């Protein structure tokens, strides 16, 4: 069966079940966002994330932003597990026809992300891509005294997100509807240079967090964790960013567009039985399947690397 018919989630699950080893004694299963390995009295967390410019870079996007955004996404997985990223490395594939300045800009983005969270950029690997396209894979190592798994999601627990949602949908809507990107440069910049959710580490120090995951594929990231736990999420209120509400008003984009085209939000979704006023309450975990928003049950949504954007 072709990958495009099976879809990313089923392909990944097949790989995990057939090939990926579990770390003995780890609180994180192989179905989680990162690997956690015990070393002394701490956990060492490892994650890798990557993409190609053809799949993920918008025409107006600077190369330093492309490097920054991929590195940011990789670090967010570590942070969502309770880890402080400390080391970052990257494997790059670029056309040999590139000017040196383009390569330096790409790497500068990774370096800038590293500096923003006080992590060390340790270099990596450089390759000729063998084509006119560039690709990047970023590996991150972090440390944690306590890790937060993506299970269990307990019925009755409150669901939170670490900050407002929807910014990541705007670049795709601007691109697909052929809008003038210059009109939206300020909000596009926020999507191109997202702030890592490092404040989540303060949340887990102060409150009991039962489960968490990084929202890297929009609402689809939340759906995967709900499916893993065989539960549902009833959304109380979708905490859209002010910029997203203004964008919807000005362009006539509707909530369905925002939900479908959200991608790399770089936001942590988590659950707790406590009231946490420093984050946005999203809803409550219930019995059932999917995500319920305004009485509509969503069972498929977000970005799939083999299918593109999907919804039901």
C-alpha cells in the first residue's frame, strides 16, 4: 500500500511496532514525543525533527527563518516532555550551486534559536542535496529531573495549551489564497520565528501535569494523543490569538480554515486536575473519540506528511 493511502500516523505506528526499541524503565513509551534515558539522577532526552524546503518553506520566508523554525520544532518536543534543551546539532543538505551566504543564513537561524533558550549549537553534518532543493534535520538533547509522558489522559482532567493558538495557519492561508504577504508581515514574522514554549518548564514545577505533547501538526497532534489514550476532548473555548481573530475578520477566513491549517504551533498541550491561570484552558477530557468543538466531532484534522492537510 502506498504511503499516501495509509497516512503518516499509521505508517509511524507500523515502524514503532516493528522496529523501535523501548528504553527499559523509562516513563516515556516509544509512542511519545522523545526518547528518555536514565543517567544518574536525571533523564537524558533525545529528539530529531526535519523537513525539506520544498515541503515547508514559503516563497517569502528567509532562509534563517527556515533553520530557526525547524530547530524550534525539535526543541519543543523536548520541552513538552519536561526537558531543558542543552545541545542542538543539524544535518543539512543543500544544492552545490548555492552561494555561501545562503548556507550561512540557514545555519544562523539554528544558532539564533539555540541562543534564545541558552542551548549550545554543536554543528553537525553538511551534504550536497543532489538537487535544487534543501533539507534539514535537527537533533536535540535535553535533560530533566522529571519527565511528562503523553499518557494517561484521565477523564475529567482539564486540558490546557501553553499559549494561544492559530498563528501557524496564517502563512498557509496567505499562500494558498494568493494574498499579499506584505500586508501581513508582522503576524507572518511571528509564525516564521515562533518562541519556544520554554515557560512550560515553570508550569510543571508548580503544578501536577498528568500528560503532555507538543502541537507540531496542529490539532492532529492532539488527536493522536487522544487516540492513544482512547479518550475524547470536549473543547470549552478555542483560545485563538488576537492576531488570528483580526486576520479572520479582514480576510473572511473562518474557524474551519484555522483548525484545518494549523501546523507547527510550537505550543504544549497538557492535562491537569488543577486550575492553572498562567495557561489557556482548552476544555476537558471525556469518554469517547475525537475532538468536539461547537458540538462537531472531529476525528481527522491537521497536517499529514503523506496526505497533506486533512479533515473530516
